[in-house]
């Protein structure tokens, strides 16, 4: 049985929307962290770098998601 042509397009559209959503979440995380560290730097001399691991994990997950969509 053949699937209708719209199901393939819908799958691509949903996959792309998911990748864009993940990208926007990472951007929001990065900007909010940057604003937080700028505020924190005004109060102290050194900003904590604990957010880097979370950011790295999210970036790797997004890169895997985009690479899986291109296969």
C-alpha cells in the first residue's frame, strides 16, 4: 500500500519545525545565560561557567537532530 504524497511532506515539515524549535530554545538559553552572566559580572569579577556543559549538550543534541534529518 502506498502512502499519500502529503504524508511525506508532512513528516519533513514536522521534522523541520522540530529542529527550528530546538534551535530557538538553544538561542533563548544562550541569550538568557549571557544576560545573567553580564549582570553577575557587574556584581563580582568572575562569572561561573557552569552553564557551558548544559549548552554543549543541547548543541550536540541539535546537531544530531539536524544530521538525522539530512540522511
